């Protein structure tokens, strides 16, 4: 099944910046008398810019404040900050609080969807998010969910879910899948070369000597993998124990090497090629990938097909419920905006000012003109 987007679907809830409620001479915008300061704007701008595809392409969005891309992001950021301020004000007005039980329930739901606490912690680490920051963001999200629930009761029937299922069968198609466990002995030649080159001995080596040292290190890693394979063959039932004690994939190691079900394209080719050629309860030889040397134990197979409705009904209802909640929140935000006193202390942050500059830049560029439609 192509994954339905089930996490954090309330768009505004993903904003992590908590805003000061005091009027401030450094305010670039005030919302019902509460300030949004320049430093808050810059922090929010940097957070989005640093994770944008343009930054990954080497484009500095901060370099030219009058560039088309900078202005587009500026407009987006200031609008999100205004919306967040309006929502915070409404939450405070309604005295909406989050209890420990609320947090525990939400956190358990997320961990269950990810698969395990270990996988959840690994995801946080991969995305550079601290546990403290995540809990703060989650608290904000729970408050917004409570706000939405106080505005409207959203109910999705089985009939609604079945209609969505029948109209979107492609979303529930599964490719062939394999369930496997593995033991990884990390061994990447380029990484090893860089590591050795940084040592006092490595700095004195010639290129030939450095290559030789890398080959020797790779040979030692391969020998370790061969030894682990021999141990696994002696008693396959001890595979989980071997993985826990020896695998360099620390996330799966905690689960005895279990990777769960995966499709071919989810793994690097040498790994997938080996796993999909094997029968359940069989061991592979030592398989080399860019990550190192793997010993694979295939534990189950799953043929391609369509997930039955009953199996995905609860997911569909959750997805549709979240969609409706987004609509409720958006309509409420529009009402708050229409009734709010929003003052742009710095004229450069006015939406009409930004739009005017965008149109001027797009005037002589057909591609930009098209993007503004």
C-alpha cells in the first residue's frame, strides 16, 4: 500500500516557534497588540531556508533580500508567524491545556506508527531534532487538535471510507515484499580512507600506502563477517542474539536485526537482489553493499496484491478525519484573520508590498509570471 499521509496533517501544527506575547519596539508585525519580532522572523526564515531544496542545490536564499525566491519565502514565513500568533492567542483565550496523559497518548500513537521506540529515536536523530524540541512541538500540536475538536465534531463513516477506498485502489496496492533480518559489519572504503588519513600515521602515508591500509582494513571486516556467517549457520535460531551483539546497524540490532517487510526499491540493489532471491528461513552468503558486509536471514515473503478494505479502514478514516480537521482549522484561521488587528510596523513585511515586488520581478520573466498565477 502506498503510505497514506497519517502524521501531523494539521499544517499549522508543524510550526515549532513559540512567540512572545509582549509588545516590543523590535516588532516587525503586531497581531492584536502582540509582537512578532525581527529575531523571531529571522529564526523562522533560517529554519525553513536551511531545509529547502534550494539550499541543497547551493542557492543562498538570504544572499539577496530582493530576489524572487527570498521574497516568496519571506511572504510565506511572515504569514505562518501571523497565523501561529492568532492560534496561540485563541488557545490562551480558551484556556486549552495539555496534560501528561494527553502527551503520553499522542506519543504512543506516533511510536506505534513508526514501529518502535528505537526507530522513533533514530528518526529524530536523522532529522536533527532533539527529544525536548519534539515534545515542545508535540505539545503545540495537541493544543491545536484540542482547539479544532472544540470547533467542530468531525465524523467519518464506514461508507465514506469505503468510497475513498474504491476511488483510490492504487493507493492500496502492495508490491512483492520480503521480511528479513541482517547483521551488518560496516565497511565503506571511502570512509575508511578518510578515517585513516586523519590519523598521525595516515598523514605520513603515500597514496599507495593509504590504499593498501584500506584494503587490509576491508579484508579484516570481511573476515569478521565470514566468521559471523559461520556462527549463524551453526545455529540459525541464534541469529537474533548474534545481531544484537555484533551488528553495526544499531537500530535493527536492538530488534535482533529485524528490518520488517520491504519492497525491492527500498534497499540498495545488492541487498535487495540477494533477499528477493531467497526463500523464507534461509541465510545468504556475505553480501557487500556501500554500507559494508551483510548477512541476511529472510523470514517471510509477501506477494503483490491489494490490501483488503477491512485491514486499512481505520487508516482511511483517520486520514479523512485529519483532512476535514485541516479544513475546519483553515476556515477558523480565515475568520480570525478577518477580525484581527494586524499592523505591519515594518512596511517591507506587508503582503501587498511583497506581492508588488514579486510582480515587478516576474514582469520580464515568463517562467516567474507563470508561477505567480
